[in-house]
C-alpha cells in the first residue's frame, strides 16, 4: 500500500478507470459477436449489428481504451468476416 497521499488517491481513480475500461471492452466483444451471429439472419439485422459494433469500437478508440490501430484492425476483420459469411449465405 502506498504511503503517499496523492498515490492513494490515484489508486482509487485507477481502479474506477479499470472497471470502466473493462465494461467497455466487454461490450465491444459482445457487439462483435452479435454482429457475426446476425449475418445468418436478415441482411438488415446484420447491417444494424455491424454498425453498432463499429460504433462501439470507434468510441473505445476515441476514449483511449484500445489503440486506434487496434480499432482499425478489429473493424477490418469484422468487415471481412461479415462479407465472407454473407457470400456463403448467398451461395446456399
């Protein structure tokens, strides 16, 4: 445990930040999974889920929770997966 008063206060804010970041990361993963799952359903539902996932990714990058390049990578991979799943759905 820190003895310095400012560090004790900083530890408190660090814990709050950690919990907030954890919640955002969790929501990000949930939205991405929902977007991938929605592709098998209706095209409009899939598009809405993908838009929601991209929005959460962008917000996380803006807040500094994930790096901007990591956000770009996640969006790119999501778009590729959605396009691949859509192509497979059309082939069936």
